[in-house]
């Protein structure tokens, strides 16, 4: 978070499009423009089938775009795939490993693909399996690994070439809460202490809110919004208005309700004991407070209801057919 370089993009997508089908009849990724800054943890979220995996595959040279272009680590995603492979690490979903080989043998195989010297390689394998907490399983066959172990192993594999950019497709899906937290801590550590830029997809809004600096929300192949949680909040507020929680003393609840109802552009959405939930598109807080005071009430609480990413996400994809 502290090491984000504001004006240096390590990923740039311009009009990136992928169509599938004999006659290109289905559009999986639709004219996507995206910029990811050096040092960011960038979250890519959207409903099933939104095009997240397809986009990531195009960024690492596994799928060719139908149109549009992109650069990753300064390299063209169509013409410079080999350079991109060198600079990046990938945890795909689903991940395929050699199940009949041990963790060490699997990593040795991937290390050889990168021409890593044997002495460097053997030490790095041990270090990486240590990092992801699989040191005890180093000589066990991957086929016997649990889902959580496989995900952690996948992260070790993605790190074998010491990449500067990590692509993680649903790094915590299917793993238990403890394992998921460990994975998130590892991602944060790699970002903060090794300066790795992370691009990850996830269906857990809590997770994305916890670890991502900025987030892109996609649906049906289209980018709907991008920004920090704070920026997404501002976008939703602009469109949807604001909710407040209000508590008033010294006058009966009915008098408060009357006072609020008399203001144009303010609605009471719920009443809970003495707390009023109110909604307004553009009425300034001060105006609402003034009306309450004029009615003889004393405000004991007047708080803006903060929307978490889960709520923001639902608001932003609302109305988009998925
Ligand atoms: N190889 C393929 N051939 C045809 N259609 C495909 C192919 N790969 C993906 N698609 C389609 O492209 C769309 C986007 O799929 P994609 O897997 O990228 O979504 P996603 O956002 O990763 O979804 P999820 O959250 O379920 O992983 C879907 O409609 C999918 O069916
Ligand atoms: Mg996917």
C-alpha cells in the first residue's frame, strides 16, 4: 500500500476484447480499459462468467485477444509473451499440477522451465515451501494435498521465478478461513516487503476490501467501476444518495418523524426503536439537522451509514443483467 507508484503502470489494457464461438458470437471480454500501478494489490471482481479468468489469460499470453491491446511489465501481451512469462507468476484457477510427483519435484520441473541453476533452484524450492507452510510436505505427492495445500503450493510455484507481478485467480476459493487468512497475509507480505504487484480475482468482497488498494468491478465482460473502496463509495453516493442514522432527544419520536417528513428530498426508510434510517440524494446534513432543531429536538446521533464493499458491489452491478 505504501509502495504504490502513482504514475507508473505495470499493466495497461486498451479496448481488450475476447469473443468466443464459431462466428465470434459471444463476447467474454468487451473493450476493457484498465491500468494497474506498480506496487498495487489490485482486485478484479465480478459475477461468475464476467470475464475475469479470460482477461487474466490474455494478460499472460494464454489466450489471444480478438481485438484491443495490452502491456504487462512493459511488454506486449501478444508479441512479447516470453518476456511476460519471465516477469510474472501465475496461480491459475483451476490449477493443474503433476499429482504423481512430490512438491519438490513439481517445483524442480517449473524451475527448469525458467533455466534456474541447480544450486539456486534447490535452495529456492525449500525456501518457497517454507514460506507457504508446506515444509513438512516437501517430499509428499501433490495428489494427496488438501485444497488449501494445493492453493499454497500454487503460490509457491507462481513465485519460482521471483516475479515482479503476480496473477492470482481466486487464490482463496475453496479453502478454510484459517488457510484463507494465511494466504491473504502471504499476499500482503509479498506486496509490502518484496514490492510485488498483485492482480487477483476473488468472490470474497471482505477479502478484497482487506487486501486490495484498488478494485475493478466487471460484469458481462465490461468494466463497471474502478477505484479504491473510498472512490467506489463516492461513485455510489453520487448515483444513489446517502443513508444516515439519526437519533433525536427532547421531542417525541413522532415529532422527529414529522420534522423529517416535511423536508423535500429526504425519506425515512426504517425506524428501529428510537433510531431513524433516512435516505437522501442531495440534501446536506446541515439542512436536516436544522429542521430537527427547529422542531425542538436535540440530536444525539447523526451518522452516515458506511457501505462496505459487499454493498457497493451489489449497488454497482444492480441493473446489469448477469
Ligand atoms: N474457451 C472458451 N470457449 C467458449 N467460451 C468461453 C471459454 N472460456 C470462457 N468462456 C466464456 O466466457 C465468459 C467469461 O468466462 P470467464 O471464465 O472469463 O469468467 P469469470 O469471470 O472468470 O467467471 P468465474 O467467476 O465463474 O470464474 C463465460 O461466458 C464463459 O462461458
Ligand atoms: Mg474465473
